[in-house]
């Protein structure tokens, strides 16, 4: 291990993160009753410019008056390049900061962006006498944000999670696609001719590099990596496949842009019983090995060693967090 100890952000369950437009208060009650771990009430891209002011009022009222239970509540503010952003922060934190857990910052590009919002939030919290500190979630969704992802991840003690905003990321990198989060047939490889002369097509995951890079930056700074939207809400299989890829890479959760995606995110982002059982068997086998003075042993015909303990503990701890 390095001498550098990574400080972990507060451990919140973040398997599903439901997006709810702040301009659609008729959706709030259903969201509050849902099984989403985190809800972000949106002031940014799901809200038309003429509706921004009313959406802010809706969110403030809903945070203060509705029963959101134990849900982690977040508000996605507008980007730092818009004049909506300062009022989003000032109004929402001043008027509803007690029930707000997180602020989601979209299109964050540099560590200085984080610093700027941190400064405003700190002043408001101090002026209002809040004791609880609001955390930050950042959407990595521009080429600049991806280039600076490590600095962004380290930019504030408020940082809790990084989210991959695949739609804006595609636009920012000028990717030739208009789908949100799915695969693209043009991102594929052809095999050499097979025995019968035909050639197979293997579809690739065009988001792999971006997501993997974000996961590393998040984990190196003790933050939760969370995969963003999957736009085709009538394709549950496609959603599950995307969520599984993200989970395998280390993501803790995925957005739900439709209520039907919440249960799928919760299920895929929770380790299965079989995975937890195997992890517990690894821990038991390693405990026995240690008692016998051995560092590596075999379990079911496979090598396990001290690194296996750390891998297994990730799964067992996650299962414990979900259970409790
Ligand atoms: C989310 O904000 C995205 O752009 O995908
Ligand atoms: Mg976006």
C-alpha cells in the first residue's frame, strides 16, 4: 500500500439515482415513494429556460414540505456557464438546505469550478448556521471534465461521487452518435475470415475508456463512481447490460431516467447471493490458510491469496451496507 491514505467519502447507498425534472412537481410524490436510493431534482437540462424560476420554487417547496423518507436528496444546478447557476445555489441552499444532502454540478470542467461552488455553499451554510455539510456530485460529461477528472475528484472535501454523463460527453467529444448510453454498431470489429469464409462482427463498448477513467479517478479519491443515463427506457435488457458493465468496472450505481429503471439498477448494483457466498468462502479459506501459516491456497481449483481477501471484502461490505 502507498503511504498515502485515501479518505473515503460518506458511505451512502447509491445503487439507483432517479432523475426528476424540477418543472414536473406532479412526479415528486411517486419519486418519494419509489425505491431509488438517491433522487436528484433537476434544474438543468430537463427544464426549459422559461421554467427555471418556477422549477426552483417547486424544488424548494418539495424539499421543505414533502416526506422523502431516508432518501438521499440532491439538486442538479445549472452549469457554471449560465446565469441560472448562482441563483440555483443561493435560493435552494438558503431556503431548503436543511433537507438537501447533495448538490450535483453538471459539466464540471476544472477544479476551479468546484472551488467556486464550494465557496458559495460554504458562505451560505455559515450564514444560515447549518451544521450539516452539503456534499457534491460531479457529472463528468465534457472533454475538459474528462481531461481534468483527477483534479476535479480531489478538488473539495465535499466531493462524494463522480457520474458519467454519456449524452453530453458524446456531444462534447463530437462522437458520431445520437443515442444515450447504448451501443453503436459502428463501434465494432470484424474478425478475420472464419472456417466457412464468413466474418463475425463483435460489437464494442464505445464508452469503456471514459467510464473506466472516471472510475479510477473516483476511487483514487475515495469517491463513488456512478454510471449515468440509458435513454432507451423501453429496452430493459440493454439497460441491464449497461448497468452490469458499469458494476463490473467498479461503479456503485446507475441513473434511472424512468421509474422502470430503478429496480433494475438496485438489483444489478447489489452483489448477488452467489457472489456474496463465494466471497465469504474465500474469507473463510484465507482465515484457515493464515492460521496454518500459508499466504496462498486453492479454492475450487483456483488460486486465492491476500489480494483475494481485499476483493472478497468489497463484496461482503457492500452486502452489509445494503442489508443495514
Ligand atoms: C447527463 O447529464 C448526460 O448528459 O448524459
Ligand atoms: Mg448532461
